[in-house]
C-alpha cells in the first residue's frame, strides 16, 4: 500500500485518522471488525459468536458507524453490519499479521 504524499493533512483528516486509531485501540472493536472481515452479521449473531452482551455490541457498532468503520443494511426487521472501509481492514489485518510475526 503506497501513501500519497500529496494529500494534505487537514485538521479534519487528522481528527478522523485519530478516531480510527482510537477505535482500533479497543479490543472489543477489534474483535467485531475481525469478525466482519469476510461476512456481514446481525447484532445478535455478533453477540453470540463473540459471547458478548447484545447491548455492548450495539454500542460498539454505533460508535464505529459514526466514524465509518462499519455500515449497515436492513432486511425486514434485522439490521446487518459489515465493514465500511477496505483501508481500515487492511490496517487491521496488517496489525494482526505484525502481532503474529516472530
């Protein structure tokens, strides 16, 4: 992944980058994003797979949606979540790969 050095680091961009790293600094959010790498899930499915309370998952998804890390779609009465930005997923997978590197 090559960085475009011509991009200006405005205050707005700097704030957004900081929010992304703050979100990725939380183990619960990392677990949720990791689950969403390849497939979308409902809140109930995420809570069940990660053995978490539904309210905790909902709160985390809401926070992540505000900074565009996840997106949602409604199907009937169920809302499904998926990751919203391949760049952030690339960051996450690179960090995981780094942590696994000996």
